[in-house]
């Protein structure tokens, strides 16, 4: 039997507050994470999601029934891996399009729940055994205070001694390996991506041309240093237990492709 969609809407008041699109530097995510995003990244490596979840479960065994919150869950690649452990997964994301895609992917499990909401104001009380924020779903907001608010909110809903994992970019690696321009053809679409470092952010312009219409989207992510992240977690009451540099669990260095920080709420 096909699993019924479990999609809960965000409050209209919250979404109204997000509707003022003052430009991509602030609210680019309200435009980009839709159907075109799914088209451009349809071949994104799901093996990375499986490897990351396996790494997390190796360090934090998850008994059946444990409640895990996936903040910025997107189309639920990680949730679909977590649920195999018997955990109950609640995924929250601002994009209804991505959540609907996640619902389509989830045809077997009764233990994945999807909620539309803003990570700066999570629509939950505390009570989660684990909270994760994966695939660079952090640093989207233009003000550091808002990004810190995200960390504080994730800590707020986490139980005492609950585990926390942040999978984020490594700023040094991005600066050294940034590809300024790339072009590809996919599903009869011409896709051009232009990347640059702008002060303390990495920005990308995505241009999609289907021969009839040209669409432009933007990404802008704050380039936090590892020490910045550590300080924010400390302020939020998260004690760091391990730092990894990749999805296979290697030690972190300036040359690592990822910054994966795990910890527990003190």
C-alpha cells in the first residue's frame, strides 16, 4: 500500500513574513528550492547521503523509536536512510516543492513526518533525541544573528544529552577549489553556473535556458570558519564530541572537503 503523504503546512503568519523578497542576498532560498532545483540536481549523489548517515549512526547508535529532527531536510534523502534504523524522523523545510518530492520518495515507511517551516523559528517544543542539519543547509541568512538563531533553535528542541550533527562546507577548501564557471546540458536544458567569493560569502548564479525562456537563480552561503561554528555551538549549549572532514569519517584539516561537527547538548 502506498504511504500517505504526511505534509504539515507552516503557519500563514510565518510564511507571510517570508514573502518580502528583498533580493537574492537575503531570501534567495524562497525562489531557488523549487522544481528547477530538482531538475538541475536530479543526479546529485545519493551515496553521499547514505555514507553520512552511516557515519552518524556509527557514532550515535539509534534505537527503534528515537525521534530525530532533520532541519532543512529537502527531498528527504537523509531521512530515508535514517528511518532504516527504526527511528522516527521529522523533516522540516521551507520549500513545499521539496517536501512534496520527499513525500513521493517515501512510499514504504510510516515513520517519516514532513513539516513546512522556517529553521529560524522551529514549530516544535523540545523533545528530540537527535537534531541534524546536513548538506550545507546552514549559513543561508545575511545576518550572523539569524544564523546563530538557527543554531539556538536546533539546540532548544534537543533533549538534554541529545546528539547534534552539522554537515557544512569547509571554507578553506571552497576558496582553494572554487570553479568560477561551469556549463552542462541536461534534459534539453542549457545550465550555466557562475561562482564567486564575495567577502565572507560564496555565491552562485544559476542560469537555465530551455530554448524558449531563460531563468536565473542565486545561492549565497556564509563562509564560516571552523572556530566560528564552534563558538556558536558553545553559545547554544552544544558540547563538541568529534569533527570529521568527509563522509567516510576522516580527520578534519584545511584540505578537507567538508566540515562535519557532532556534539551533544549539555
